[in-house]
């Protein structure tokens, strides 16, 4: 059981790619920040998640680092 869990954890870490401002071998999917419209690149897993949310809600859930921080700060005030 312990072995399964550590396998699962290492698998999750591999999938957690940070968005980048340039195309990389892992981040090849272009997205635009939902707030400032800047171009970023996501890995396949994150991109699939973003496009799924857009399909369901018609809203772009992707925020770049700066906007996400701003968003969190204003959410903390309310
Ligand atoms: Zn932004």
C-alpha cells in the first residue's frame, strides 16, 4: 500500500507544470490569461483542465501568476 501511494505522489508531481511565457517541451499549449490577456503556455494536463472549464462555463479560468495573486488578495478582502 505504501508503495502505491508514493507512486501516486510522484506521478502527481510530474504533472504539476508551472505555466511559462514561452513554449517548452512540456508546455506547448497556448492560452491567454483571463484577466490581462497575456500569452502563456501550459502542459497537456493543465490545458485539458482549462479547455474543459471553458466548454462548461464559457469562461476562461486561467490566470497568470500576477493576476492570480491579485485575485487572491481581493478575494481575501471580501
Ligand atoms: Zn494576467
